[in-house]
């Protein structure tokens, strides 16, 4: 199959995918995270956990060893943050991870069982889940708080789950312009696939928390106090040998390639791959993630 034929096929698929992605967004985030996106994260668990290890450490390193804290991992995905927290806890301390994605939660549960950790997982929407009042001492999230349909309602529900004085500690992406690595693939593929599904600036998604003032207002309106929103720049890396796999599974390009045959995928990824040359240093891909470190406290202590 020649490249122009592959591109024609991908254009048709991208148009269909864009329509499907819009429908999924209109229905719920559950459709997306229980579909190709969730399965892609399961398949890439080791790669993504390695790449985002600095954030895991940032969120959990202050948990005292042997603590009996009760920890909530919001939008826990395949469980890395909750597992890291559980490794620092002792009974009756434990962590609970919550996520919409059944395939991701299934993997998180198997990882916890394999290590014998007090880390538990539930498939549910943290925006509406009936948490016990004052259940948690610490609420964490690695890139899980930007996907709520109603972020104020979600963070109000999370505050309800926090004991008085409990800390909310989250990492969220800043804007797309500050994170060029994350949009390089779709920009490089734009000429080939002009119908790639666009990122929504006004709805749930990776860069939904780009506006600092908006994030502060969300937390304040949800009843959190002592709000701190700190800009951080975090070095991240992945093996160069994993870059093509990463490109083929994640972001708008990865979503559009889900149903493509292997030859088409390989040709399109090869065409996009050169755009990442500035990030490649020998056998490693390096970039800086521009994020917010969000901290807040539940009132009452």
C-alpha cells in the first residue's frame, strides 16, 4: 500500500473517529475510558508509569512511612499513585483508587493483589460516587481531575469525602502551548489527516485546567480552602524504542489509528516520527512537562 493510499484511508477513519469521539463526549467520559483510550492506557501501563514516575514521587513522597492514613487516588487509571501510597502505609491505613475505566481498574486490582498491598479500587465516577463523609485524610490525583463534566460538583463531592483539614494534592497539565511535546503528533499529522478530532478547550480533557484563575475558582466554589496553585516544570523521558508505540496509541493520532491495519499505522507513524527528532537524545526521548501542582485543604481544622 502506498503512503497516499494509506493517508486516504486514514482520513476517512479519522473523520469517523472524530464523529465517534464527539458522540462519546456528549454521552459521557465513561464511553471514552472504557473504549480504545482506556485499553491503550492498559497496554501502555509500564511505559506511562515510567514516563510519569516523577509525578508519582511528587505526590506520594511526603506520606510518612508506616502511616495509617486513608488515601484516595482520583482518576487512578491503572493504579500507580495508589500503589505507591499503599507501599508507605501500615494498617489500618489504606488507599482507594476510583476511575470510570473498567479495564484500567482491572489491571490496578491485579497489580495490588500481586504485591499484597492495601490498595483497593472501585469503578465509579468521583463526581457522583457516594463516598462516606470525612472518609479520607489525603486526596491525590495524577492527571485525573481534568475530565469531570462538572468540575465544581466533582470537587465538592471530593471535599465531602475529605475529613476536616484533609489535603487535596493534584497534578494537572497547563496549556497546550506550554506542552508542545504533547501536541507534536497531531500537528505533524495535520496535513495528512485534516479531520483529526480536535481537542476541546472548553470541556473535559488534558488541558482543561490550563487557566489558573479558573482552577482556583473551581476549588473555591467547591468549598476548598488554603488553595495553592504552583507552576512546575518536570523533566520526563521514555525510551526512544518506545516512541512509535506511544505515538500509535495515544492522543488524537493514536485514537484515529485504532482501527488501521499495521502497514497503514507504520507508514503514518513513520511520517510523523521525524517531528520528534528535537526530543530524541541518543536512546532516550526527553521533554519538559509544564503542569500545575494543586494543593488545598478541606475546611474545619
